[in-house]
C-alpha cells in the first residue's frame, strides 16, 4: 500500500521504516530540513536499536523515501499517518499545534479524486479525531478559496495509538501486543487491517507460532482513551512500587524481594515493578498530566493519577536525599552520574530524572559529572548544562565523592568497579535502579544504597 508518515521522530521514523520493511511503499515527511537530509543520506537522526540497519535495507529496496515536501507525501499516500510531537504545555494539556499544522496542510493538499485515510498516531487529547477532521476540512476550504479549485475531498480519520517503547521500538513494532483502531468508517478500518496484515499474522515477529495479534476496533474516543489509560496505568504501577520501596526502606524489608513475591501473582504481573528514582521520558509525564487535565475539564478530579504524579515528584528527589544522608554537605563535593537518558537503549533526554538531579546538585554547590554510553559517545550535549560529560566510566569515577546509577544501561553491569573505587575520593554508590550487585560492590569497599533495598 502507499503510505505517507508525517513527522519522523521516535514514532514516525520507526513506523515508516517498519512499514516499508513489511512491503509498503512509504514516504516520510518532516519539516526539519536538516533531519530530512540526514535520512536521505541513509542515517538515522535518533538512536534506536536495529533502526539504522533496517533503514539501509528499506532504502535499497526503494520502498522508503524522505522529503520535506508535504504535498508530495499527501499525493503519494492512500494512508496518511500524523506522527508529530504533542509535548506538554505548562498547564499539563497537550500542545496540539503541530498536529493542527499537519492536518491543515493535509487539507490544503487533498485533490479530491482519491479516498484517503488520515491516521492519528500522535497521542492526542480525547476528541481529537473529530477535531482533525474539522481542521483538514478548514485547510481544504482555504485552498479552494485561494486557488479557485473547488475539488472536494474524500477521507476518513482513524485513531491508531502507538504503544512502542523507546529502546525496543523496532522490536515492538514487529511484535505488538495489540493494534488499536478507532473509527466509524468501515472502509477506513478495512484499509488499516490490510496495512497491518503482515504484522497481525506475525510474519515478521520473533515468534511466528503465536496467535495473530489482537486488533481492537472501536470508536475514535475510546481508541484515544486507550492510549492515555495504558500509560497512566503503567506510571501508577511504578509509583505504587516506589511507594512500597519507601516503606521497605523504613521497615527494613527488601523491595526487590517484595516485587518478586507480588509479581508472580498472575493478576499483578512482574513488569513495571522495579523501584527506582521515578518515571520520566517523553510519554508518561505528559500523558498522565493530559488525562488529569481532560478529567478536570469535565469537572472530575482524577485522584489516583494525581497521587501517582505526586509520588513520582517525591521519588525523583530520593537520590539527592540519599546523597545528603551519606555525604551530609554537598557543597564542594563531586558527584558522578552513571547514565543520563530516562531509560537504557535510547538517546532521549526528554524529562529524564537526571535533569532534575543535575539542577538540584548544582543548586547545592556540588560538581556534577556524568557518563552515558550514548550521550558521551554522540558528543552531543543534548542542551545539558551544569554537568561535565566524561567519555568513560573511569574518568567519571576519578575524584568523585559518590556515584549515582541513574540509568540501568546493560554495560554498567560489567564496569571495573574495583578500578573505579581506587580513583574515587569516597566510595559511595547510590543505585537508583537497584541494578547492581550489592554484595560485589560492598566486597570492593563501596558503601551501597539502593531504593527500598
Ligand atoms: N516517543 C515515544 O516513545 C512514543 C510512544 C508512543 C506514542 N508517542 C506519541 O507519538 C507522537 C510523536 O512522538 P515522538 O516521540 O516520535 O516525537 P518527536 O518529537 O521525536 O518527533 C516529532 C517529529 O515531527 C516533526 N514535525 C513537527 N512538526 C511537523 C510538521 N508540521 N510537518 C512535518 N514534521 C513535523 C519534528 O521535526 C519531529 O521530527 C507524540 O504524540 C507522542 O506522544 C510517542
């Protein structure tokens, strides 16, 4: 099928590349010329395991193209994905101006002859499906007025929320737990089912013997709500275990054992039960806030979600509390951060817990250094200030009064902690993800503090 994906960030680029890999003819559109040039030269502007390799093979098959020309993309696609960002506004609502610009642009470029399906893949407030339809029609009318070309348009809007996780986005796209399609148009749903058939049948899955991927077909608003409810549930689950961890810390229990003990209950499940320094990233904070805001708009106070957010705000200062507990005065001390990104296997720094920690440590007069496998390697500062980026873990350890493990990158399991300890002024390790081997570190001489552990 002919597909156009507008917005080539973590969602759009992965979607476009994977759809071309399964046999569709894809044009990806982005209004960032620099990004487009990079992608045209075969390079990925983001770090996502497996993406560069897939981009290369899709480009060779000539089924994947990049452009900044929206008209070209709209003309090409029978299915048009909107995958631009919906960042949070200071009020907590989603900023939908990028979706609006794209919807208007699509309307202005519809030529009337072919039926098109416009798909909201961006996470958008409930009710956005109808709103997008209205904006597309506005764009169409503006074009009709300006050009005298009164050709009408034939399209439907579908909500198709995305559930991929950064760090395993390619894997998740080929191995989805479910596909959600919201629309009242049978024609649009039929086209979406055809598009996803190779994924539904698990042709590209790791385990091809599994049952077909469940497809949830529903109305627009329910599809939009599914995305917000899923992220709010996961964020609440993490806040729950963090709250349990804080109680464990006080009563002398071990949250890793508690999580194991409750996670084995099939009604609960073991995922998202790792205590740590709080959730962050580009999705959870903004999606939970947006749902709280939507509820407020309807006069309903979403108490459970508000509590999940406030537990998280408190949790994000827990590493700092533990540093103060151990070192007392932070002024003049050097703190080394192991990891910066909000989770491993991504280069995304949006709303990463490390950012708040760096800011607070600076405010209290500490010197902050960091080593992150991707941030250090890319040489990009990601707009970071108040932190010295080191190029390896030993340089990080040199002269530090404490290390804080912020991100559970796999390579941190295998660092030479004996050598690092010898380079440190004080051997304190705050393990913000309960990730390291406590006994091994204590044997080397580290004073080890986990979270509820
Ligand atoms: N990142 C995730 O893990 C994830 C997961 C599920 C859902 N989502 C949702 O998907 C959406 C996209 O998220 P993302 O992380 O990929 O965003 P992103 O910020 O990484 O990428 C957005 C892209 O859109 C481009 N863009 C902006 N305006 C444009 C325009 N007018 N025309 C063409 N391109 C334009 C930007 O240049 C950028 O490349 C958001 O709504 C997000 O909530 C994200």
